[in-house]
C-alpha cells in the first residue's frame, strides 16, 4: 500500500518534466489521505494539465461524499478495472501523481519502523493513479487514488505492496483520454523494474499526519 508520500522538488523542474504550464507547489514531506494533492491528467487534445484533487477516491455514483466511509486512497492495479469503485476511472480517469518519494512501515520487533523510499538518482516519481468527478457546480469534487502492485526487490523487504511507478516513456499512453479500453493499457501495470529505488529508516514522527518538514526524510 501507499499511505504517505512526499513532493518537494522544485516547481519549475516538475512543470518541465510533466509538461504542464505551471506547477505551484509548497514543499510537502508528509502527504496523507484526505489531503488535497497535485494530479496530472490529459486534456482531450492530448496536452496535460495540473489539478488539485482529494486523495481518497469518491466514485461518481456515491449519493453523499460525507456519508461514504470507505477510504479509497489505494487501488490494486490487478483488479481495478473490475471493481465498481474504479471501473469507470480505469476507462476515463487515468492520471499521474507526482512524488519525490514515499514511506512504508516495516515491523521490527514490537514496533513498526518507517522507511523513506525514493529513486536512486533523486529524480521525481510518477505514481499511476485514477481520478473521479463527483457532483456539479460549486459542490463538485475531484478525488483520486494511487494504484498499487506487488513489491519489487527494492521494496519487498519492507512491504509486500508498493505504488505503481510509471516510467516517462509510458506516461502518454497511460494518460491518453482517447483510450477508454482498460485492457489496452494493462501491460503498463507490471511490477516496476528493480534497481531504481533506495530506502533508509526515518523517525517515527512521520506517523503523525500533522508532522511536516524536511527532517521527516532524514536518515536515522
């Protein structure tokens, strides 16, 4: 699973990498479910835009978001196309969530130890996501979820699942609004290649969603 991540790369670098016009950004080191996060999606003409969405998908068929108790901040990549909560989003709501890294917790003795995980070259990550549009007018709500897959060798010692990380060469296919048949993008949902991620233990302060700051990713 992926329940916490970071985004602290420079906004100009992110705008250039993800090919969006602007990327207004406040550095964040402890992004948690229900918070609003930057999401990249494609317009009908293929150009990309940046939106702010609630992390925790609210399906369009929900009568009232406040009464929807499920916290859908993750979706299993293997089954998302078949699940009622994600089926429509797999057809018309594929997106990317830019990230600088993410956290996982490993059971070590009686307590769980948090680890920070990032690319070995320090570059941003593109997490495969899905989004949904609920309601209309002023009450409309955009929300999203992060797809997860089996952990690769870089992460398996920490957790059996990991966010689905897409390489830049696959972004356009994943975002393509003209491709509404999920089976045509299923090959992109493979377990990420090994050898591209590194991790280290960090302080337990990150377990509190109110904690924030670069000290959260410092090696312990």
